[in-house]
C-alpha cells in the first residue's frame, strides 16, 4: 500500500516539536484519501530493564511525570532506565549512557528485546527495548539522574517475583517497563490463568 506526505507545517518548537501534516494514503478498499494529523517529534529513544541473575532481582526507578499529573493521577511512575538518543549516538550508546546516569550501573551483557511506537496516532517516537545484566553489588556511580536536566530518580532493587506481581496488580503503569518485563520474563496471561480454567455453565 502507498502513502505520500503532502505537506508538513511546523507549529511548535521546544524540547519537543509539533507539525501539522497533510497525508495521502491508500485505503484497504483501494481508494485514496487525504487526512490532516498533528505529529509530535521527539526523536528515537531506548529503554533497558536491568536484571541481576545472581540475586534474581530487577532494578526499578521512580520519577515524576507530567502526563499523569495533568490527569490528577499519581505522577511518580515506576519505570526502567530510559532516555532519548542524542545526535551522533547509536541506540546502544544511548542506553548505556542512560543506565550509568539514571541507575549507577552499567550492564556487562545486553539483549535486544524489541521495538515499539509509544503513541503512533500522534507521535513518531519509537523505543528500542533491552535487557541488561548487571551485578547489583558493583555499582559504577550514584545514579539518580542528571541534576542539570532536573532529574530526580529513586532506584530500588526488587525481586523478579515481586516486580511481576506489581505488574499484575497494575502498579506499573508505564509502557516501557510493562513490555520489557513481559518480553524478558513472560507471563501466563489472563486467558490461561482465568478464562480457560473457568468451567462452562
């Protein structure tokens, strides 16, 4: 199927940028249609779940986020190491830098887990997910984020079982840690846990 970006008009430029885009794209019935959409551009990003296999623990972060605050929801989200890829960096370089800055740990082994779009209907941001193996007894820094970037991050080691329980209970409400934990550790799923085990009336 085909599409064409007819025009892109910048309407805002700050930490992020916003464009109004006119796009022509082919429909599933074979016809063409023209749509107008706003797109937020913030570049590529990466996130990494840090895991110590010797202790079976994961490292979780907490920090303030403006999105849930604007909904009057708890803005201190449970997350994993993550950040935007800077100009001139590879994705792998970016996530290793973020691991050091935010957690104080640098993994000795990494595995790529996958890639996803955060909000594809309104944003071009794409996140690469990684699993990083670390020794929880051997930090290389303090972590906590970069003060000049107004980062205020609390880190904590949690057993893998406890982390998965937090996920099951809905206490982890950010996409990157949810997807990384599911891709790294798996889940039986609600269908296997409940629906298929429920006797038919």
